């Protein structure tokens, strides 16, 4: 069955080749012969130099054949004509949209434009907005590599980046940015003063570069934590001069005590606060007298769940990150007194929005709830040590703990589990296996899931729908580490809107595998895709580059540009 699926992957839409012409060819004949009832007309030889090509019309569809009757461009377009400029390129129309294709049937530009016309000197490319407005690109050309560009709009093969009258220009003397958005905010570091500021998703300064911090990077030493807003709050810990919790305008909501010596004992006391999660709280740890004390604090620093405050000796395994309130419940790590009455054995449970423990702490590890179920790991019971299963919101084990490997969360009614033979399958909410075995698989998102098959040692990645048939563009090996990390973030945090996934090789895909961005030639690179905003950098070196931030229609929201002096 896997081999059949592997064969099906060739039916995935491939925009560069993989043109299905079998209906026009005889079995065993390497040439694609046009039908005898086709209407054939010679194309304009003035443009085609010594090569004679013909248009072939069958019914209402047209294509191009050569003098040997081999199909060059498949007979499946509504209109086709020579570009008038380039020997190897033709204009094709599908429906109301025009594109550009070469004589090898490879799209240089897919049919996405209102129309393309030749004015006797150059090709003019006309873009139509959703509201029907049309405008002409300032400049367009093909470079020697066949990549398509358009002046300041800088087209890639598939997608263009467009400035308009609403584009904001943000001038900075010198700066460094990761280009990543979190909670609608992006950090900017002034490279001269090392001060921190934030720009919002509209391209406006939300917090000027005024926050002083000690490190030259965005990571807190020892915690590997990025300085980002989460659920309306930014936490700056004692490693930074401006310690405290800040809102989106840069106003400090409350102050976190820096490192200091306890007056009586001289012992060092340190406070650490996790990021604020969905539900409006963070987990704060205070070390005092050789013990860690944990409590949940609001954005103003108030202890909001006093009954969940806990303490234990420094050095034991701790969980600093707060877990979000998801589907009305949040996971917490609680101390359960062991049978010998000695040290506490820390297990996981769930509490509700009032801080009431709904599911007592008894699990070795847990996931957050998704679609009414949460994956939990039992703690060595009888012959099933440390197996994973799924519980509902009452704590009832709905899918028995029989999975040795950690499963995925449920998404769109299905979850991914790993079998003993290391293949992966999809199960429904009853625990029933509903798919074939895959070499690898990711949960569903927006109607599609990334999977992989292994045929004779060759891995093939592609997207499947809920019937596990291939959909979208052929992915091959382009689903790289960056895309998987973005996919994981989107799956684990539904509040983060991630519609595009950056791959290691050729730009960005959406969750169905359809290509949005293609990398152009250097120095055009896609740095990040976060919260629906694409960071495109022009320039080989950081200090010589310009940073464009675009939405998914290609409109430039704002540009970071260094001042000339």
C-alpha cells in the first residue's frame, strides 16, 4: 500500500515539470503525439529564429508542438503566444490569469497576473488587487538564470514583494534584529547603545530603544530564553538593568527584585519569572534559605493561586515554565509525599481557572489538552512502565496507556503515534489506527499533514489530506529543520498564527505544501516567517542590507533602513 502511495506522489502538482500528458501518448512511445483532430498553426518564425514550432488546439485548449509533432507545451491552456522578447519563453493564460512558461514546460511565473503584454520594446506585467484595482509593475526582466525579477518589487519566481503608499520606512542609526514576531511585537537592538526596543506588526515603534540590558544577545545566560512579549507581557529578569514586567507600551507593571543579599544571613536570594501564558499568569521562583518557593503571579505580580504555592529543596528537578490555560485546564507540577514519608515525589496534575485542582497530580509527564484530550505518561504501573495514553477532562483514561513513545496531541480529530517498528500512524479519538504506516508524520494543521515514506532507503516528504492522499506541491526533501520547528510551534501554541513554513532549500510553503515564496538569487533571503509576517533581507552582509517585513499578500508593511550617516 505504501508503494501505491509512493506512486501517487507523482500526481502531486509539480509546477516545474511532472506534466501529465499520458493521454496524448501511445504506451511505450517516448514522444507525446498531438491528437489527429488537433488544429495546428505555425507560430511566428520571426521570433523563433530557426526552430519551427506550432500551436495545437484541441477543443478549447491550446499548447505547442514541434515539427516532429512532439508536444512541447501541454495542450491544456486557454491561450498561448510567444513572449515577443525571449526566444524560449511563452505567455500562457489559464482562466483570467496570465503566466510565463519556457519551452521545457517549466513555469518561470505561474498564472497569477491580470495580464502580460508586449509593447514592442518590453513585456509589461499587470497586477490585479482583490478589489479589482490594476497597476503595472515599474520594471520586469528575466536574468541569465531564468529567475524573474521586477525592479524595486523584486519578484521571486513565485511571489512578489510590493511597496505602496502605506509602506512605512523606519530609520535607525544602527541596529540588530532577529526579525521574529511574538505577541505582535518584534525586538530591535540599537547596535551602538545595546539598548532594546520593540516594533509592532503595523511597523510602528511601540517601545523605543531605551531598555538597557547587560548581554549583547537576546538570550538570558543560563536560561536560553528569548526576550519576547507573551500574552501582553515582557519579562526582564535580574540579568538586565530594567528588571520587571512590561506591557506593550513599555510601561513597567511591576518590579522583579534583582539579585541581592538577604539582610540577616547574607545568603543570595534570586527571583525568576517565566513568560506569561494564556490565562494571564506566570510562574515565579524565589530561592530563600536553601529552598525554592513557587507561586503563580498575575501581570501585576499578585499571587493569584495561593493554594498552588509549593516549595522544595534547591537541586531537585524543577519546572520553571508555566503551562498555559488551555480548554479550561492547565497542567502543574505538584509535590506528592512518598510512601516512606520522606522527600516529595513530583507529579503532574491539572487545575482550572480558579486554581482548583481538578485532576490530582499523579502523572509522570503530561501534554496540554487539545480537542478534549491530553496525552499523559503513567509512572511505572505493573507490566506497563511509563506508557503513554490519553485522558479526558475528568481524568478518565479514554485511550489506554499502551504507547512506549510520546504521541502527538490531537489535531483535527487525529493524533500521531509511533509503533514498535518505529513507523508512525494516525489514530482517532477511540485509539483506532486509521492510516497506513509512514516513515515519519506530523499532526494535521489547516487540513493537511506532512508525512514521509521510505522506499528502498529513499525518503520522500509530501503533504496528505484526511483521506491520506497526497495534496499540494511536491515537497521532495525541502521540508527541513526550520520548517519542522515552525510547524511544531504552530501546533503546540494555537494562539500563534503560522500559515507559512520556511524550508531549508527553496523558500516557504503553507501547511498544504503549496509554495508562497521562492528564494531568488542572492542577496535575496527569507530570514523568518513568524505570526504571518515574512522577513525578507536584501543584501549579502547584515550592515549593508535592508530588512523588508511583508504580509502574505506580498505587501511590504515596513522597511528597516539604516541612516546614511
